[in-house]
C-alpha cells in the first residue's frame, strides 16, 4: 500500500487551532515538511511527524495566533526576557538554532508541536553510541 501524505484537512482535524489558515498555505507547509519526514521513517510515525512538524512551522510563523483572531504585530516566540509594567513593555528572548545543520533542537522546543516532532524523530533515529 502506497503512503498517502497528510492533507490540509488532516492537519486542521488534528489541530483545530489552524482552521482559519488557508488550505493553500497548509498544503505548502506540508510540502516543506515532507522533505524532512521521508521514507526512512517508520510508517506509523510518518504521518503524525509530518503533521506535528507542519503545525510547528505554522505556529513559528504566528499562524496559530492569526487563526485565533490575534491581529497585528509580529509573531512572538521564546521566553519572556524583560518586562516593564509602567507604559507596558515586553521583550522576548526569541529562539536560537544550532549552527551547522539547520534547525536545532532548541528551535523545535519553541512550540509544543515541535517538541512532539522531536520525540517522534528521536524514536525513529535514536542516538547511537560507538565504542
């Protein structure tokens, strides 16, 4: 049986917070995710991994806030670094990625979706000790 990649409808059914995001954008994000979740994954983990990775990518772009009706401003990620009560000011630390091979674990750790994706990735590609 051939693998059938998830669709925008699958992502929105699993993560209703993205219901207001256009199907076209979700399909584009899923197309990006498929390059990171390929045929080497265990089949039972492949679809969930793609969905969690796509949800992480959407949330990192602030699309979950947009879907929830939050309008204006930039997407905010990372822990609160500084706050000021008088005249309300907040600064967020942001998210850093490891140098070298692209997105690091800290980037995935910035969202609950990314954290779940990391769990699935570690299950499929465990660290190997060489003696």
